């Protein structure tokens, strides 16, 4: 299997949140074009699961790991009127802000304490975050804490992470598993890409 090159390789090789943030800051200007070229699927698949399990009109929804806001325009089209976003990279947040799709944007590090009240969000979606060199199951308790009881959480998870204990950690949380997709390639245009899954849960 080939190694990831360029900006993607740099963020996958990151060892600290600071390195992840710096990598995405450097990538922000060209991110959308590069991911489009790779056929990036995570946001589309995540939104499809959210649409299947979350009623139209509920608010607010949190896009956790919003990046450049690739999913932003779709939330309103699909019927969710108020979406907030957080990301580790100020550079990516700046690009997302220019798109005008988010009610609020702020910097946050998933896996650390989040500056939101318990049960504040009707739903959380996080695509492309639970992957190599990024975030693992340690981020789950905070995402669950800030989601209202009965709310929906949708995540995409790299297959190697899923199989190395993420699935077991998720099942141990106070959530009900709604759906897990079959494995799929998030970037079919990148020969180094390995399979991921997307998962939807409901908070108890």
C-alpha cells in the first residue's frame, strides 16, 4: 500500500494536536480542490446517515471537525436550520466562515473538554476526524455529553481504528447503535486510502 503524500501525509503523520492544527493551517487554501480531486466521500455519507435518523427542523446541530465547511451548504438544504462548527485549525475555520453556512464557528480540540453545555446539541456529526493521526475513542464521552438525550451522533471512522477498539469503546457508551455502514473508501482517487465505516448512534 502506498503512503499518503503531501498535506494529507503530513496531517496523518502528526503526533500532537499542535502538529495537526499546523498541518491543516498549511492545507486550508487548497483543501477543497485536493479533496474534490480525490473523490472525498465522508461528508456525503455522514449527511446521508444524519438525514436517515434526524428529523428536519431540529436545532442546533454541531459539525465537529468542520474543516473548510464542505458539508455546510447541505445542512440547510436537508432541513436543519442552525449548524455550529468547531475545528482544531484556525486556517480551516477561516475558509469555512467565508462560505456563510454556519451560525457559529469556534476552535476546539476533540478529545479535550469542549466549551458547551451538557445536552446543548440536537445532533453531532463528525466526518474525517476519527482517523490516522487525529482523534480516537477518547473524544466520545464529550461528544455524547453535549448531545441531548435522544439526539443523534454520526461519525466516520477509519477501519483500522474501528477494529482496534473503537467499536468496543463506542458500544460501552450510553448510546444505542442505529446503523453501521459497510466498509467504503473515503477517497477512491487516492491509491493509499484504506476503508472506513460510518456509524449513527442515539444518545440514551
